[in-house]
């Protein structure tokens, strides 16, 4: 199969479910995971006489995302009815924005990765719409179940230009978009729960040409893993067709995770098939300059800015990605270093020691038993030479498990780094006297044995000897090795 001849062209349509307390056009609440059809009301069920009332909080969240992506907010936009032939909306249509969305243009910058430079992905538009319910098709039966809990929940649909050129870039774009909406606190953006999901439009063209090929849309991708796998599978399918002299027919695809292949669901609909027309029950949506300015003033530090700030601290790219990838973790780090200390050392304690324990206990950073203040105190004890790194790990385990401060554990258990030069010299002298054979090996040039002496001193001091001072004493007391 010849893949080098073809260039992959990808555009993503991302659906981001907003975490408002009520639905887009009614006061009905929504809680993920609730019993089917319990998060509904007369409007959700489309009872006669019910009318939509726009959710102001949803519009606020929409404005924030537009500002964060440098998009052009349209001060006057309209809602339209998009008619469905599916059973997941009782009204028989979805309220969305078609030819007059609230937001045009903008971009998302994908940060650089392994063998991948930074890249700007342009946006076509962002628009507001209501979500549909959820269909469950029972295998081997002639019936399907419908849960209307999700029907009417507010969504933002973010439509990109076809600027993406690989499955890996598509995944990186989705991760950056997820980070942005999480920093804005407008969505849980959890792909597994469906609060962030996407459709991928994939086409191939002869490398070096400008005209786009025929695209196919892969629907409802709800994990980064499946997003990449589905795009790669569709690229393989289209490549095989074109290499054999065939042509690609525009259609809607699904991804079979078990067989790692895409399958045709239906012939691709066009806009005319949905019979869009302005919703007669909803006036135009007006967003004035004062409202935009107010939301701009509420914007937090966004991932790109935080990534740049952490890099300036000298943190490794990997550590920057770990911290920036979780807003709560980044906030924990910021609160810790605000108290003082070396940023690299603080980062290492958080990303290695703390995260390992939280992962083992299946806890998020918000539930960490170790607060930023206690983390700062522990790192400060190591930096000042009060305790050694080895002792600090034992101490950290106790403050994590027992909900105590480092000072409380030290007072109770007697942790204190031994830094008295006279006591340390006595310890080092005894170790050298008790191991004359190893001293002779060192003198003859086997310098790697030096670590043995350090280990023996640490053992005798129960891990409390100051390692730096131990090494200085060994420099002075060990015989010079022969060349």
C-alpha cells in the first residue's frame, strides 16, 4: 500500500458540553450518570405550550472560549432549527446556530511535541447548540432505548479549518483544546463521559496539490486513543481505494474498535437535508461590548501562557506538560512555589513522589492529603540540610498517610540530619578503620568503592548523616588513589 503519494487532510468538529447548572433553554438540571430519563422537564419532552428561554451562563461560557481562542465575536447572532430524523430529541429538531453563529474565526496553537513543531490550527466558527439524548441499541433485539437526560444540555461546537495533517496532530489539537476549556472552567471536558467528543473529517489529496479530496466524517469519537486509531483506519481505507483506481464517496463513518476499521453509516447529509430555518420562538442573541469586556476581565492564565512561564523557570518539557495538563495540579504547584524554594525541586517532589501516591490511591490532586504549605516545608527542610533526601522520602510518606506536618513528624520520630562535624568525623573514621580491605582497594584505584563508605556511614547514622559533609570528610580521610 503506497501512502507516501497521499497527504492527509483533517478537520475536527468538537462538541464541548458546558457545565452549567441547568439546560440551554430550560431550568431543568443535569447530572451525569443519573438514572435514565430523570433529568427532564416539560420542555425537554416538548410538551405543547413550552417555550425556550436562553441560559445566560451558557452564553457567558461561550464568550470566554471565543476570547481564549482569539475569535471574532458576532454581537448579533441567531438560533435556528435543525430537523432530525432520529429519536433522541422529542421536538423532532435541534436548536443550534447555522448561518449566523455567535463566533467566527480564531485559532488554537498546538504546542511542540516529540518530532513535532508547534502549529496553529485555524477555526472556522464556534456556535451554541443543545445536545441530543442518548440512544442505546440492544444487541440481538429489535428495540432501542432512549435516555433524554442529556437532551437540551448546552454545547459549544468548535469547527476547525482542515489544517491538521495527521492523527497525532489531531490528538494534540484535542488535548490543547481540552486544556483551554478546563482552564476556563466552562466544561469538565471528559471524553470518557462524553462532555468532550468530536467528529473527524478526513480526506486525502495528492501530495503537493492544493485542491481538497472527498471527505468522509467519522462520528462520535470519545477518547484520544480512538480518535487517532479511527483517523489512521480511515486513511488506510481511502488510500486503498485510491491506489486501486477507485474514488472516495462522501459519507458518514463509524469506527469499529474491535476490528480497527471504519464502516459506512449513511450517505453524508448536506445542509439542505436538515431544513434549517430561524427559530421563531427565540429572538436574536445580542452580545454587547460591555459584556465582552467583563468576560475578558475574568479570563484566567491560559495553558500557553502558563507553559511559557514554567519553561522560563527551567522546568523540563515533560514536567511542563504534566503540570499544564491539569489546571488543579498547576495551581497546586504555583501555590507551593509562591511560598519559596527551588521550582525544579518542588516540581520533582510533586510530579514524582506526590503523584505516584495519588495515582496508587486513585485520588485527584484536589484531594491530596499533603497541602502546598506542607510540601513547601518538606522541600525547605531538604534544601537547608536539616534532613537528607533519603530521610525526606520517609518523612513524606508519613505526612501523606498520617495528615501531619513535617515538623510534627520530626518532633515525634526524632528525624534530624546529623551535621555536627565532630560526630561525623568520628563515624567516618570508624567506618574506614573497620574496612581496611576496601580502603586498600580504593588506594589502588578502585574509586567506585567510595559509595560503599558513604553507605556504611549512612547506615551507622540511621540515614541522618549529612551526605555533603560525609563526602567532604571522605575526601580528607581516604588515601589518594594510585594512578
